[in-house]
C-alpha cells in the first residue's frame, strides 16, 4: 500500500498540447481537408474520458491538491482492498453463472437452456423482446420461449444476456456527479465489448472477450455513487492525479465484482492484468485485447461527444503491445459499427 500511495502522489510532467474540454471540433466531413490529426497519449485519453463521465470540465492542474489527497484516502478507506460491500451492486440473475457455462458449449441442449431461462421471468421477457425485434424479423411471429432461444442462437443469447445484466448496473449512477455517468458508461461498454471481440478474434472464446469489454468499468459506476456521497462541493474540478488514483480504485472494484459474479477465469485474469498494467506487462491475449479495446472505446466516445477530433488515432505507445495495424483496423471497424 505504501508503494501504491508513493506512485499516486508522484509528480507528473504537465501533458503537452492537451485539448480544451470546451472546444467543439468539427467532424471531418463538415470541414475542409486538414492535416493529419495528432495522436493523444493513453494518459490524456483516460483523463478526458473520466471528465466526460463525471460531467466535469477540463483542467491543466496535474498535481494533487491537499483536499484531493484527503478525499482519495477516504475513497480508499471505503472502497480499497475488500472493504467495499460488493453485494451492494445490483444483483445478477441467479441463473446467470449456470447459463453462461451452459452456453459455452455449442452442443448444449436447447431444452435445458430454455428451462434455465424460464426460471427468471425478467430474462424471459428480454429474450422474447429481442427475438421479436427488427434484427430477428421472421415470417411467423415468435410465440414460445423455445422458438426464441433457437432463433437467437448461442452467440445471440450470450450477448443479449450480458447486455441485459450489465446495462442497469452501469446506468445505476445517480446524483450530481453521476447525472450523465450511467449512459456514458453504457456507451463505452458497448464499444469496448465490440472492439475487444474484434481484436481477440481467433485467440479463444470470442464471448469471453465480449464479456470482458462489457464489465471492465463496472466499478466506475460504484465509485461515482461513492463520490456523490462523500465529495464536498468545495472539492472543485479534479486534478489529473486525482482522476488517476480514482481510476485505479475503480478498476480494483471491477475486478472484485467479476469475481463475485463468478465470471470465467480468463475474464478475471484480463481484468487483473488491466489493474496491474502500471507495474507488470500484460501477457494474455485477452488482457492485451481488453487494454486496446478500452482505449479505442474511450477515443470513440470522446469523439462522439465532440471532445476530441473524430479522426484521432490510437496512442502510439500503449501497454497492450498489439500490432498497430490490428488496432487501426479495430478502430475503423468500431467507427463503422457506431457511426453517429
């Protein structure tokens, strides 16, 4: 813990040429051709992302202020280690761990899946709603749960169940700081899951990649609610160092939540590597994909909200160590999938 505080309180060099939060940059198609947009560092992207989530303006203040050090120690007392009551997060359906294990096998019994889903009325309603959507439009109306399960298939069911579970968890933020946080966390989760699945293609279970991207910021919403309760109005606009410490605690909560929810071991390991990447290299393929996807999803969300230029490329120096060409292609795919 002493090393953790020493690292957090260390002075950082001021970032170079950081964009102003209040500047709304035009979309490329709305303006004349311009020079190539410069990349931002991973630290800059993360800093702007958390400011967007918290609805907070930009700041050139890098170093801690005394009241921020006090506030982060208070957050560490409440949320660090195993002190946060992880059971206070919105509950997952009791059938979820069993259902995900059953769906892991492509040869699993459809009747067993139908019976398991049928034990959760809310999940039944969601499966029926999705199966009747325009995306799955059929010649005949869907009238039974078993028909809906067959129509969605294993991949469709796994993604639908994950979205159904995670959306209320990420959107549960409320209060002054959390007014817009829930929707932005959900928007990031959708983009992160999509990009993570793209970059992990051929490296294992694609659904585990999707799941890792979807849950990676589950702890951020919880931290927003704690901040709303604990942060005094006089705290003002947060410094870069405070947001850096805040994100570390939030990532720790995300890892604890994944363990509490009995998510697959590969997902838990990827979240652990994400938490510890400041001091240890990421070695698993899913861990690398998650780091890169998180970064790309932040860029996409910042661009969608006109905080940075839409053409902003990935940071040239990233902890994921994936080939630049793969990350560039993933970003292009993300832009196509979530074009606004």
